[in-house]
C-alpha cells in the first residue's frame, strides 16, 4: 500500500513539473514571438521611411534639383560650380542657388535630427563628395555588401543603452545623377551609395509591453489553476487507491485458494495431454505415411488398386479412377472390382469369377501378367489393358492382392501406325530400287516408239500397233510414278493448275475406262479453282478413284465428280489424324456402288490391302492416291456404308495469285524446233544414250557422247570451244553429273547444262545431286518434251 501511495505521489509531482514546464515554454515562446513581431514592425517602418525619402529624392532628381534663396545656412554648392545655371536671379532680383537632390535630402535628414521623429535617415557612400556623407562602420559594411549584390541590409543594434533597428538599401546612378557625379567616374546603373534608416524600438515597445505583461500574468494564473486541479485530483485518486487495495487483498485471498485447486487440476491435465500427444503423434505419423504412399501411387503412370480376399476394393490410385471413369475413391472402396471392371471378356462373353486370373494372386498365392483382355468403364465402354496381379502377404498370411494395369489403346494404335509405316517403307524401298533401271527401259521403249510413230511410211495398222506400244509404256510409267508417289520419293513439279481444267481433261479418258453402263457426271465450281499441283499425278488420282468406282458398280451406276471450295476450321486427315485449318479446294468423287463397311474404310489406304479377288487387284491404287495427296500438302477422307455407295473428298490448299503462268498445254501446242548447236551428251546407259543421240541428230543437233562423269569432263575440255550445252545424267559412275559440271564450271563458268535422272528424289538428295534452281528432267521423258526442254535451255 505504501508503495502504491509513493507511486501516486511520484506521478503527481511528475505531472505538476510537466504542467509548470509547459507554462514556462508557452511564456518563452510568446516572448520570442513578441520580440520578432516588434523587430518586423520596426523594419516595416524603416522601409516606409526609406521609400518616402527615395521618392522625395526621385522627385527632386526628375526636376534637376530645386532653386532656393542664398542664406548663411544655404550657400552655393561648390561641387556644382561647373553648372552654368547654378546661381540665378529671380525677376525681383533675389539671388537663388541650385540645391541638388542629395544635398537637399541631407538637409532634410539634419532637420530630422532636431525633431522627434520615429525614423532618421542618412545618405552615405564609400566615395562621398562631402565629409558629412562618410559612412559609419555599420554603413560601410552594408555598402560593401551592396557591392556583392545584396539588395537590403537590416540589423537590431544597441546604442547608448537603447535598441534600434537599422536598415539600409542601395541606390543606383541614374541619368540625372551624372550631372554632378560623372566626374567621379560613375556610369548609369552603378551603385553610388545608399540611404540608411534608424528606427528606435522604444517607440513601438511602449504599447506592446503592456500586452506582454498581461499575457504573462494570464499564463501564470492558468499554471496556478492547473497545479491546484492536479493536487485535488491526486487526493481523490489516493482515496480511491486505498479502497482498491482493500478490495484487491480480498480478491488475492480468493485467487490463492483457486490457484491451489487449479494446480491440482493442471497436474492431471498435463498427464492427459502427454497421453493424447503420444496418440496424436502416432496418428499423424500413420497419416503422413499413408499420404506419402498415396502420393507415390498417384504419381505413377500405371493404374493401381487393391482387393481383399473377397475381391472388394481396399485402395486405388488416381490413374485407376481416370481410366475406369469413376469420380471419387468412395465409388470403388468396398465394391467388388471383378463385378465393376472385369466382368466380361473381349468377345462379350461373361467372365466367371472362378476363372479370373486376378483372383489367382490370393487364391493360389501366385502372381500373373496378362495382356489380351479388357477392363470396363463406368459408362459401359471397354478398353484393352495389360495387367499384373500379385498377392499381399502379411506375416505369411495372404490378405488380398494388388493389381496394376495400363491402357493399351494408344500403344495398339501406335503399333498399327508402325506396321503401316513399315509397309510404306517396304513399298518405297521396292519402288526406289527398281525405279532407275525401269525408267531407263521405259525411256528406250517410249522413245523409239515415239520416233517410229513419226515415220510416215507406216500404214494405219502399224500406227495402231505403235500406239499400243506407247500406251503400254505410259501405263508402266504411271505405275512407277504412282509407287514413288505413294512412298513420297517421286520428284514432283508443282505449278498452278485449274482443278476444273484437270477434271475436264481427264473426263474424256474416264468415259472410255469406266464403261458405257456407268453414267459420268461432272459438276465444276463456278470460276477458276487454282491449286499448286503436279498435273500428271493429279490425273493419276482421278484415274485410280474412277477405276475403283467402276469395280464397285459391276451392274452399272453413277460416278459423280464435283469441285468446290471450303473453309475448314479443323480438318481431320482420316489416316494421320493431323489438323490443318485453312481454305481448301475440294475434289469430291462419289459412286453408287456396293460401298464398304467400317473396317474396310479404316484400312482402305493401306498398301497391298484389297477386297478384290486374287489377280484382280494389287492393293496399291488407294495407297498411291493417299501418297499423291500427302505430297500435295492435302488430306483425304472417305465415307461409305454397305450398299450405300462411297464418297471420297480430297482437300488441296488453294493457290491465290493474280498472275497465273501460261499452261503447259499452250506450250506443248507448238511443235518442237531443232537446231545446229553442239551438245555434249553424258549417259551411262547405252540404250538411253543411243536413243537421245538419235533424237537430237534427227533434229539437226551435233552430239558428242560421254559414257560417265569423268568422260564428260575430259570430252568437254577437249571440245570446249565447240560445245554449246551439256545434257547429262545426274547419277553416273566415276563422277556424278553435279560433280562433273562443277569441275567444268570451274574452267568455263556459265556453261549451260540440263540434267536427267531416273532415280528417286531421296536417292538423288542423299548423293548430293539435287539443288534448287537446276534444270532437271525425270525419266522416262518423251522425245518431243526432251526437244522442247533442250531448246528452252539453249535459248535461255
């Protein structure tokens, strides 16, 4: 209690000290403000006096001074003796003398010294003319400050025990000042001196001291009243503290008794908390362990679930739920997994539990792995799986089994695509392997056949026989081109062609091959429909589709060919599954034949797959169509149902250009022209070389022959001044055509060259023979086309 009383008194004393300090600070602040305000008022009075004196001086300056009577006090100014008009007489004969502004101001200031004035002035200069204008020390310091650019100097000074405010401002030389002071070296704008004003502070402090005294008395009364209120409040607080101490003593006694009881309860609680903490730690450890196991299972690619010895689900991971289509783990826990996902065989026959391989894990204690089975989803659909089932053993006792499985749908599709790719690669290797030699043979057959056809001595029957030879050679060439197109090894020549013109040009030929019992309908789109395509390969597509349609309509029907355009947002290639949105030209070929089932539609583009009888189909027609379309950056879809006909839709990218080059048909309309130039012919195949030699010499050209690349280099160097052009095979022994030409070009840059080849595009690329921009003709080539190309190269 004594301690609390001491504390209360300490707080009271602290509060009284703080209050007294606050009153003292307020009184000090007020006094400082009072002195500052007094100084500012005195400075303001000094500025007013200065401005008045300055205006008075300016007035006198504007009038050139003032003439006054000559008296003993006002004698003629000797410093104005150089002014002729300094002394004048009035009309009445009175003597007048000129008083300049500075002199007149000084006399005013001297007069002010004898009068009771608030402000007193003094005009001064660092270079005074009169001794009365010499500055005192304070004024000299101010004038020096003006020389440094200061515009005003003021200060509170004490003289003879009295306080004064002194203020000084500079004045500059004006034009009127030069009348008297030009002789001193001043120029207009120079600082000539200044006027100092002295104001006594006693004049202003007489009235304000009473305000200061009354304010101080008021603050002291407020301070005394505050001390009294603090002491009265402290007494009341002390009395309240005494009563509070008595109440606290009673409460402390009661609290002490309760604390004893709580201590006993706390001891019991600690024991209980320790037991609960141990149980919680064990439970959290178990939950953490279970969570880690669940995370591990959920992070695996394989689906996993567990069953007890009755086949009921005990756990499952997230992949299991996703593959079986269930939303949460509660949908599976406690349910019989055989009845939910393994109840039926792939054939649709129910799978009995007693024959279930999964149950063998805990029935016989043996693990197993199976592939050729299916699991069933929640929505009733199935998917192929590969699963493994192994027993769960605890201390030698089998408690159930763990099953892991994976969805084989994607793997089976990839395996099918791999088999398809292997088939295509096999066909490509076969086609590429025979293409060169076969093309050389066809070159000789079609070449000599074309030459023979030009013989006018042949009768009509012989002409027909030659036509049959050329037709057979052309069919063989188309077969080779088709195989290469299917395997994407054929070199294609893309050019803008009108799809409507292609359909129209092939229509007459299709009428002959489909038969009279099949009606051919063509519906071209309005306007032109340009695409970038190889004309021969596009015709091959139409021929193969029309041939298949003919075979599907043995009793006749309708074959409809239609062209159009379509903006496809998400086109789907039936075979590759690629999506390529864009604006496409659409070629539709539909028949009213027997149609196909779904399985046949899926396999229609596979090589060697055919539904025709043995010896009536190769299984390559649709595969070739697919390969050509893919080479043209397009895609193809098929729709068919049994007895409902078949519709093929081919999507090819549209070609947008305002300038479409002249068609090849227009170029081929003119007969080939010969010439008398000398051509170096390099060809390793004797038959082809002899054929080309015959064609060129027949049309007037002189030919120098070479049997390989090295021979071509040697022959050119021996006849370089005679040779106008080189026609050489691209792939030859010893040196390839490209290597031979590079060596020739190093000796004779700019030599014209035309390459020929019967090899596949990938083979030429591997051998480093093909480059962008070279002139290349692919075998077999017709003599007429060869002659046109040779002429174009020579005329270029």
